C-alpha cells in the first residue's frame, strides 16, 4: 500500500480487478486471491522419576521430548503473476523438528554437627536434535484454484525444490561437590565432560572444570554492629572453563 502509486486504478473498466499493473501488485488483489496459510503442530513432554534410596541418597531421571512441525501452502494465481495473466506460482513447505533429552543423576547430602553441610552429585545425560525440511516449488499449473502441488509437478523450480536433513547429538557426564561451614565458608567444585557429534572422532570430547570459594563475612562477629544496614554480604572467587559447539 505504501509503494503502490495512488493513481493506479483497482479495477478495469469492465469491473474486473487489477492484479498487477506496471510491475506493482494491487494490495487488494493480494488479499483476495493469494493462498498462503500455515498449520503449526507442537508437542512438549516432560516427566521425571525420583527414588529416595535412603535419607541422604536419592536418584532422579528426567525425560523430555519436543516435537514441532509446520506445513505451509502457497499459491500466487495468474492475476498476480504478470500483467498478461499467463502463469502462476505455487509452493509447499514442510518442516519437522524434534529433540529429546535424558538425564540421570545421584545426589548425596549430609549435615554434620549442625554446622558442616556436604553434598555431592554425579550423573550423565544424552541429547539429540533432528530437523527435516521439504520444499516443492513450481509454476504454470493448469488451474489457479488448486494449491496442491499435483498441477505443478511438470514445471518444478529446481532452484527452490529440495529436501534437507540435519541433526546432532550430545552426551555428557558431570559431577559436583559442595561444602559449607555454617553457610559462612563455602566451597564448590564442578566437572563436565561433553562429547558432540559435530566434531571429528579424535576431537569429540571436551573437559570443563570449575571451582569456587566463598566467604560470607557478614556472619562474622566483627560485623554485628553493621547488621542493621547490611544483612548479607559475601566474597566469592571462582575459576572455570566453559565450551560450546
């Protein structure tokens, strides 16, 4: 509407609609005659199971699945293809994406003498992603009313028609140890080992450790006089290595 010249008529003298004139499509004709709709389908699933082996040790497994697809149908009839109304265009787009993830880990927690808090966790996970795309595009269908691709198979546009598929997976093992004394002196150590299908066989795995120490100095006796204005303060020092695909 913004670029079409305002003095271009929307209708011919016989009352029929102008689809395209001087290379510019009528916004009214685009609305009335273009077929372009997409159906979306999405599914997300998550479930977990937790077993308390004893008061300090528990096992948990998580499973999540994601599914997403959309189907698009497109038809540009001859009234909008060129001024001679000699051709038409159509396309069908199908996209499918799905992924799943499974995590399994053990967690151990224990408190000693009402002052020492210790916890440890160890586990493994696996993830997989997949995507499939399918596009059919063509022109010169015998009918400008049917948006299915049957009428376009004799004149497929091979520069746009094709199928694509890609996917990758990730496997990981991980662990964590935490300790604190009266929530005042803190220690945390983590370790991950990740393997990705996106890398070559001899470079598939990476190790990613991290460690941190903390001091909640607001709990010290020499900070008692400041607690009316400073309730919680902590210093923390950490070091770690992270990575991505």
